[in-house]
């Protein structure tokens, strides 16, 4: 198959569509998933996976991922489908569900040591200190966390208190991200978000006081209506707080944001400004590359890169991944209730064969580089001998992919370390059947091709 212009347009469109629908992960896109896997099947697939891990002594480094689904306010820029909830008894109700779900899996996972735990959310620090204590006790009771390398959580500065930090530290949490986004009060106010600089300072001090030493801060480049000067002031203040790492996320105008829902436009001027902001904040992002101690890296990313590790996700919405084959999600709250109550329910899923799993791994990791040796260790086959290598070779000949030989090992990566570039060209690795399905899906929607480059640029930065 040649890389023809026609195809590139399709890959571009596929990239835009997936990002606009608010999820560029996983492979294959959720757009193409089936909804016919039962809870019993899911348990069986996990059993099969665990047997392989145990029998073959695969170095796998599993993650446990838990979502805490409440927010204090709904921020205007936010792409997440969130729930504003202030009632503490609702948080207890949530914890009851997590406990039920953990119980469902405890037998299957009893011999598996989890390597990382990631407590993600809308706002994990919204729970009370007592509820946070109960939450971690549930995880420890039902899963083997004895040799965990990293327990990471996230929090918003304005819901973080000293007693919550103390409890988190007592449960071995050793990395925390505080979401700051902006320190400019005007910007925050128009985005329906209320936090003061002192909240951020206090949150960091509490974390340090209880020896949670790894502190990441998240900022956003172009929070709606923020100007460059205000962004620069935020960055300069953040630098003074001396965090371990900082992520500067570019604003995505997805269809879920209130920004787009209320008919605001996002044009080249906005994109240019956002790019300038990212450029200004880049020196903070570089802090990450200076970390040489592996245990301090983003271990979840590191593990999926090095081990293609499996993910058990508690709560609904996001995606669990059982190594080699299965991706599934409990897409709605109704599905979730049925699932934890062990009632008949069919969930969204996609089963990959080994070639599909290889494509998924390549798509997720080619941007960063894949060691040939690592690939062989993971999949038991040399990359050059896989089916997909024909396509890889075409990308190599076109110099879209390049091979590097460093002093130790040979590795392959996309030539440019750019979101847009890797998002588009990784679509070339998609299975032909999926591309055909996408073309069918697009029939009758031809006008969506208009302004494709602008639309794409809204989501990615070069
Ligand atoms: C799942 S969100 C959770 C945000 C968190 N609750 C907070 O208070 O900011 C994690 C990250 O997604 C990013 N995010 C949310 N909406 C976004 C958007 N429209 N575009 C780009 N990034 C977004 C933010 O940078 C945020 O740090
Ligand atoms: S940015 Fe965070 S706190 Fe704000 S609505 Fe989104 S998830 Fe909730």
C-alpha cells in the first residue's frame, strides 16, 4: 500500500475525529468497538492473562487504576464528563461500589503483585480524610500492593488539606499531581474555577511535610481567554515553587467542553497563542528529562512502554487492558451497576490478536522510540519478522520513521517528536479492515473534510 494523498486525508480525518470525540486512545478507537462481552467472559480473560504471566514468569508490571469521579465545580475549559457533587454521603456511596468491585476481582488477582497504583480523577482530594483512609484500606485489603513501586494520586489545591496529605502519606502515596492550570484569578473566575496562589503553596508544603516528595504540577496552555502575559506570570510563579516536574497541557477544544458547547470559536490566532504559551513553558516540561532515577519517572508510562503492562481499572468509563488481547470498558453507570452486582450485562470491548496488539503497542510508543531488543523480549518475535514490518518499511523509506543505533541498542521512532505528525502517520499502521470501516462510517459526512488542517491543528501542536 502506498502512502497516497487520498490516504493521508483519511488518516488526517481519522485523527481529527478521534481527538474531537475526546479520546485519541486506545487502538482501535472506541468508535469501532463491539458491545457484547459478558462479565463472566471478562473474568475468564483475566484468568487466562494471569496464568500466562505466572507460568511464563513474564515481567509485566501491572497497574491498578482507580477513578474518583467528583468535582467541586465544572470548569469551563474541561473536556471531561464530570459530576459536580458536594454531598459527603454520595462519596460514601461511591466507596461502597469500589469495595464491591474490588471484591469481584480479589480472587483472580491474589497472586499478582501490582507494580503501580494510580488514583486518578476529576478530584480525588474531594473525599474527606476519613474517606481517603477507607479508600486506600479497600485497595490494600483486596489487592496485593506489598511491593508496589509507586502510588500516585492527583488533587486540586483548593480541596487539599493537611490531614488529607497526612493520610495519603500513611498509605505510601509517593507521588502527587496538583492541578493548577492557571494562577491568574481573572482567568480562573471566568472558567468557573476558584483557587488562590496560597492554596497551591499550602498544598505543596503539606505534601513535603509528610515526605511526599515527588510533586508534579499541571498547567494548561491557553485556558480560555488567558493572555500571554498572564500565562507567563503563572509559569514564573510555578518555577519558584520548585516542583519535581511540570506538565503544560495544550487546550483541546473537544465537543465536550463548555467552551465549544457555547459556540465559541477556536481559530489560528488562538492556536498561535497557545503554541507560544507552550514554547514559553517548555523549560518547565524539560524537568522530566533530567530525572534519571527510574522510580521517579511516570512509572505507568514507563511500564506500558517497557512491558506493555496490563491495567485493571476500577469504576466505569475508562479502559482496562488485559495483556495480549482484551480492551474493555464499562461505558455507562447503568452498565457499571449491573457489572458490580454481577447481573447480566454486555460491555464495550475489542479483542486484539497478536498482530493487533503489536500495532497497538507501536502506535502508543513509536513517538518515543522502541528498542528492537525490547520488542523481541515482549512479543517473542523480531520486529523485522512481523506482518506489520512491510508498512514500517514504507514509512522508513519515506523517512517518516527512522532507526537509530545508540551505543547500546538499536531503536526505531517517528522522525519528528510532534503530536500531529505521529497522530497522523501512526494511523497508517491501522489494520486495513478498520480503515475501511472508517471510510464507510464517513460516507455521507463529506462536508466534515472542510478545514481539516485547521481542525487538526486545534488539537495538536507541532
Ligand atoms: C482529567 S483532567 C483532571 C483535571 C483536574 N480535575 C483539575 O482540577 O484540573 C487532567 C488533565 O486534563 C487536562 N484537560 C482537561 N480539559 C482539557 C482540555 N479541554 N484540553 C486539554 N487538556 C485538558 C488538564 O490539563 C488536566 O490537568
Ligand atoms: S478541570 Fe478538573 S475540577 Fe474542573 S471540571 Fe474538569 S475534572 Fe472537574
